[in-house]
C-alpha cells in the first residue's frame, strides 16, 4: 500500500458533557426537592420519599452514559460516528464527498470553552 493512501487517525472523542448541563441541573434541583420533602413531611412515608432520589440519579446517569457511548472518529479519509449502548449504530462519511459544512456554536457552550 502506498503511504499516500494510508488512513491515519486524527482525532477520537465524545461530545462534551456540557451539552447536557440543563438535564444535570434539573436532576440536581429535583434531588434537592426530594431531600427537602424528606425533612418537611413528617410521618412514616419518609423512606418512600428518599426512594424518589433514584429518579434524578438514574436520569442523569443515563444521560451521562448516552453521551459517553456517542463516539466520533476523524481519520485522514473519513468521519465515523458510533452511537448506542447495547445496540450500536455506526455511520461513515468519506471526506472526498464533503463540499460544505456549517458549525453552530451556542453562546452558553462558548462561555465554557466547548
């Protein structure tokens, strides 16, 4: 094989976790509300109220996992995108076909350097 046609890896990574900041913040608020309800509502239902902490934890953890299993790989000849935890989906785009692209940079992501 010629050295000019060898495919080399340029970058491999996942999206920033900052893209799910709203979800994580809402989960934090929801967990704070459950803890506040635990202290404000007297009675025998307090252990059931604490079980409500599972919802924001599982939701936030699910978003974190989904982001970790979304992988981009840029090589000298193509862009590969793999998504999914249990069922995987892989997509490839050969770079010789790319003619134009658009980059959207939301203000709040630019503030945190992403």
